[in-house]
C-alpha cells in the first residue's frame, strides 16, 4: 500500500486530480458556487448549516421526499431555492455546479454516480456506500467524468486530526502494535422499540424512500435516522461511527486497507426490531502488524481505557488517547534491560529489571475541533481549484470498505483474508458474494 504523506495524507495512488483540472473550468477565487442539496433530514440539516457559513456558496436547489424538511431548509437558506422531490430533476439542472448528497446510505452510490455523469461535483456523506462494489463504482464515476468528489468524513479537514495522524505515522509513539476504537451507547431497555408495520404518514413517499432497496411494508423504524439499524439501508453503527474511526486510524498507520478481519457480536441487550448488533467486537490485522479493534457496547460507562477516549493508539514508547476535541500522549517508561527470567532463587533480578527506566518521548496534550464547516470549505475550494479534497472519494471508499468487510465477517461468521488490490476475499467465495447486491428494478447502477 502507498504511504500516506503529510502533504496530503488522504491521497492514494489512484488519485488523478490533474486530469480533473483539464476537464472543468477553474472558478475564480471569489466566484460564488451554486449548490444543490439532496437529503435534508437530521444530518442533511447539519451539513446545510456548514455550507451556509461560507459566503461564496449559494444553495440554489433543495430536494427531499418529505416536504416539511424542504420547507424548513428553504427558510434556513434565506433565499428562494428551487424545490424538488425527485433528485434526478435537481441533478439535471444546468445552473448547479455541485450537489451535496445526505440521503440514507442505500441511496449514496446511485445518486453520486448519476451526478458525476451529469457533470456535477459531489459532496457525499459517509459511509460512502452499502457494499464494496458500489464504492468502486463511485470512484470510477468520479475519475471517468473528471469530477471532484468529497466523502463527508469531516475530521479529514481538521488540523489537529491531521497533526495526530502525522505524529503516529512518523513514529512519535514508537511502533504501534494495537489500536482500539470504541462506540458506547446504552440503549437498554427499549432500544428503538417494536413498532408494527403501518401506512406511511401523509406526505411521505415510501416508494421513493425505498428506491433500490427491497420492497416491504412501511415501518417507522426503517426511516428517519433509525434506518441505520437495518441492513437494507445501512451497515449499523460499524459503518456509521466506525468509518470515522477507521479514517483516523488508517491515516495514522499510513495504510489504507487491512489484511484480514474477524467479528463477533449480536443483539445481546435489546429486544427491539433491529437487525444489526447492539454489541460487537471487530478485529482487523493491518500491514506492518498492527491489530485494530472496534468495540461496540450496549452498556453503561466510558470506554475501558486508562483515559476515556474515542480511539487509543498503543505504541512501544507511548500511548495516544484520541478524542473528538483533542488528543493526549502519555509516555511509556522504557528500560533497556531485558525482561527478567522469573526464578524462586533470586527475586531481586525480577524486581530490578526496570532499573534505569525512563520515558523516551514527551507528554503532550492538544485541544482541537472537528467542524463540518471546515470540510465544506475544503470541498468548495477544491471545486474551484480542481485540487484533490482532503477526503477524496478513493480514500472514503477505502475507509468504508474496511467497515463493510467487517460486517461481512460478522454475517458469515468467518475469519476473512482480504486482497485490497483485487477487492476480493482470498479464502471465501461465499463472502465474495456479499461484496455487491442486486438493486430492486428498475433501479440500476451504471
């Protein structure tokens, strides 16, 4: 795998930003960009706020299948954006420079590919895709159509996140042998509940919500945010939160794919109608011999680390405790002596093997912020300059892929070996069948 550099730690060998320069006009530095939004629910509203912070951004079109969301967003823009319920009509608008896609996960690939084909640059929220084949199709559409495509992993535009990754990648805490990431969310005793199937609410187009997903009766738990608990629309918290963590971890390790993965878990605490696990442990083996874990707990308390954190990087000379508002480096006390052989004849050797031990690095604590507006700014700048964004579609695909193959390992109850170049498992044809899925007719991903 290519090493990720400080200059642009999200680039991979496949990035071809130079070709994009020749394909699109270069906008003036102060020129206003016309943006269309597809998806205006919970996350869509947050991302809309981020883009509205920038004076060179005109939100000229809005699309959602739920009109109250469109009305709310239109008022928020302070203007009179065009309104659509069909995303294809928004994409077809000739006076739109770029689209922002913040729809449920199962819509990301189809809308991104079609937007690229229509000559639009794209900002697509994470996780990038529902399956590995979709992600690769999105990269291909971006490259073939010479489009700027940013994946919405906001930390990739955060200075302190970049700094933390560079410290680890350059050996700042020694050889990193283990990384642990945590998602702790106690949902007991009701979870998301057990609502029965029913008729969709007035004004909610259930057929458009489903799109390429399998046809089924409306259930409110399959919509607005809770869709993340069902495999037809999402990969659960492993893809929802895990992709954020994996982006930071892979940038820090300088690796963009694991060698193998195994996962255990299930519905251990809740009695609702979800499909995805509420409790889960994933273990990836990365090149360079680092074990990475994702721990999802449906329980009380902070992550079981020496210090509460989102991710802990364990190195031979120290540990980094990474949080969304900064990081802390705690030096390890290191001795040059060999580990003592334990013997009943001379316990002083055993007790004294650490004599002369001392830290080899300095303690450090840094505060910082991860802001949606910074990531939006990077996208807008790259649309103008045609430079590669901080979370280019290829890197977003790689981060999402690591989470997707972990879900496959869990669902197949298999230890899986991964060939990142071929994007195939080398030891399970049954698992390879889950790298893609068939869309419901008439939907088709070109």
